[in-house]
C-alpha cells in the first residue's frame, strides 16, 4: 500500500504526453476540424490543475500537432541535433513560435535551445555548437548541457525503457539530469521574478 501511494503522488505531479508515428493520422484528421490549432489546449486545460508539470513530446516537424503543442504550452525547449540542416532549421522554427505567440498563445516562452546527439569527438559537432551559441546566444538561452550521441540512448526505443532504467550510469542519463537542473533553475528564476513583481505592486 505504501508503494502505491508513492506511485500515485508521483503520477499526480507530472504527466508525460509522448509522441509516436501514429500521430501522423491525427494530422490528417485535424485538417477539417474547427479550432484545430487549440484542440490539445482544450484537453490540457481540463486537467492541468491536477499536475505541476505537463511535458509534450513533439514530432520533428512543423505540422498541426506541433502547432497544437505550442498553442497549449507555457514554454518550449527546442532540441537541435548537432548537424548542419537541423541547425539551419532553427530560423523557421523560431518564426513559427513567434507566429503562434502573436496569433494564438501570447504567453508562450522559449526556455532554451538544447543540443542533442552531440559527438564531441568530431570538430564538426564542436563547430555546430559554436555557431549556434554565437548566432543565438544573445537572443535565446542555449543550455550549457549537451546531450551526447550514444548507442545506449538509441536502444531505449526498442527496449521500451527510459534512459534512466536502461543505462542509469551512462553519459546520456547524467546529461539529462544536468538539463533537468537547468530547467528547474529557470522555474525558480520565474517564481522569484513573479514574487518580486507582486511585492512591488503592494
């Protein structure tokens, strides 16, 4: 009974909405749906009071499901592979975020850019990291944490396990733990800013 209570508490404070290939059929179904950009937000609004965090995993595309996620979210983390084309795609994605903020979700914030699948042994990956930090670092937070390229991480999909269960002592698990700390720090900064603003208004 004690383990069940702990499990229920954990499930209450966070919910993960993972994406998979079957969502491609939902994209088609949404084309002729009324208020199609805010379908996900309607569902999330009905349950979000029960959770501290809701994480939405998006496909690497700018389709209707991604627009729905941006419309529903308070903030977004942009993962970018340490390759040339994904890095070049940043401009289009940021334009989409700006358009969603302007037309659908004015509270949407970009928490930061996360470099993923980084092969630190190559100069190419180091160059991509340098260029992203140089070109976007003065406009956006580029997380200090970089997620390394790892076969063990790629195995998690086939195994149906998280990286913490599959390779808890590996570099990828440690990197995601470091990222979690960075994201929590952002939350703390925002809470402090809100508290400061509230104190000034009194």
